C-alpha cells in the first residue's frame, strides 16, 4: 500500500471517530437507493438474477473508485483525500458505539420503550416484547458482529486493495443487509450477495475475533477464557463470521449469548455462546469499549502490515 494510501486510510478512520457518519449525502445511503431501484427492475426468484445484481453493483462500486484512484496516481495529496473520504464513508465505528451506549443507557434507566425504539438502529430482529436482558443481548451481539462488518472489514480491504477494496467491500456488506435474508423474496435472489459478504468478511471476522481475545484484559476479561469460548462456540453459529465475533466477545466479557430471535413471522433459535450470565447494560458498555479497542488495534496493525 502506498504512503498516500496509508495516510488516507488512517485519516478516514480518525474522521469516523471524530465526526461520525455524514449527516447528509451519505454515499452508502446513495448506493442503497441505487441498489433498491435496480432491484425493483431486475428482481427474479432466481440465483442467476441475484448473481448479476450483485456483480453489477459491487463491481461497479469497486471499478468506479479504482478508476478515480488511478487518475490521481500522480497527485498523492488528492489520492490521499480520495482514500480518506471513501474510508470515512465506509466505516461505522462511532455510530455503532453511540447506538450501543444509548440502548444500554435506556435499559439502565428502566425505559424499555425507548430501548425498543433504539433497537432497530442495531439489530434486525423484532424488538416488541423484549425485556431488558434480551435487549442487551441483542445490542451486544450486534456490536460484536458489526465490529467486523463496519470497522475491521473496510480497513482490511483498504490495505489489501486500496480505496476500491473499501468501496467494493462496503457495497457487498450493504447488499447483504438489504437482500441477504432467509425470506420468500430473497432466499434465492439474495443468495449471491449473502455468500459474497460471507467470503469478504471471513478474514476480518477472524482478525477481529483474535484481537478481541487478546484485548480482553482491558475490559476486565481473560485471554484464556476468550480463546476457549471462541474455539469451542464460534463454529456453532449459523453465520461463519458473526459466530466468531460473538463467541470472542462472549468469552472476553464473561457473558452468555444466543437464544430465540424473532424476525417478523420468522423465528430462529441461535446456539448458546459463552458460559456466563445474561448481559446487562454494563456488559453492553464493556462491549462497546472492546469494539473501540479492536478497531484501533486493527487499524494500527493493518497500516503497519501495509508498509511492507
């Protein structure tokens, strides 16, 4: 990775933590609008249609940024700014942390209605009827999973493939959130988007889970317990990536995750991860701190590796 690329990647990460997501004209929101419009035109209950849909959108995002980056090869400052802007728009660490803290605070104050209102900013499951511990479990699981999706993943692919890698990864992750569901409409059409996101997030989830184990003592946990939980429970989850992150966080924080998740009319039974008690607001706050530590360590490590 070039020097300008490394500086741009770090600048984008710093901008995410200092400023947070853009409040207007967010590129990811714009991409989502384009993806939704294209889906309305090309949706079919077939995997081949979904493959074409994902290829056009993810490939288009990556190629567009790659062309812009290539044109700036002789202008290092402009190239650095491009990398910084793309990275900033792709990361979501500050938003993730703020959403987790707000939900934990609402539960701590006994305002479960407010916590249920906040839950959709973190999770896709139905928050109606969830009590305090279940709301905290949902928040903690989301913080763990999205540490890979919204923090480590964009940084890793930025080091591997520059700003085009960041854009392509974020596009794939966004499509997975939009159409990668087990539902009548998306079971076949969303298959390609879901599998592509699984593939691209695979290394980020393993890196993030490993860092969560190593950093466990900084949030009052133990390295050994975190590793044992990751190795024992990480593969039990239906997601090859979320399971690793959730198991690592469960072991690092000494809590028990998993249980019944309701998504509208669909109910999923998730395996138990970890040996501790059900999480509460304090554990959600600790998970947020661990997420911040993992993101910071990943940025430092990846930029260091990118210099070689």
